[in-house]
C-alpha cells in the first residue's frame, strides 16, 4: 500500500466519508487504496489525488469545469475516458465532493464492466 503522507491523509478522510456508505467496501487494487461497490472499483487514491469512475460525459464535464480535475493516469499510465482524478492539497476538501462520489457509486453499480 502507498506510503505517501498526502495519500494516507486522503485515505483517512475517504474512509470516514465514503467507506461507511451502504454497499461500499474498502480494499486495495494493485497496491493502491481503493473503494469498491459490488466488487467493482469506483475510486482509488493515487498520484496525490483520488481517481473516480464516472460516465464519459460527466468525467469530461468535470475536467473542463474544474481546474483541480484531470485525466486519471495511475502510476503514469493512461486510463479510459471514464476515469478522472480530483486533486486537493487539503484532504478535508474531498468532503465537498460527496455528490461526485455518490454519482460514481451509482454509475459503477449500474455498469456491466
């Protein structure tokens, strides 16, 4: 698991914020702290931020409308257009993103893959 102090700070906040939502499981994916719903990952902590899976349109909209949202590139590798990364220097700022996390959970729960 990651030892980046900022990532660990993000994990502490996200465990409290989304880790206790119904159906959400906390685990790891390839050594990264991750959050799952229905055995499918919807979020993970990487690169000093949080990667989230959303519909392609919603992901693109967030990238164009927020300067702290970028394409998700876990460990330097490009990912699909459904994945974005939200970056906050203060981990508590992720609390403001709860609606985005809820949208991610709903999207992943409804997806087939």
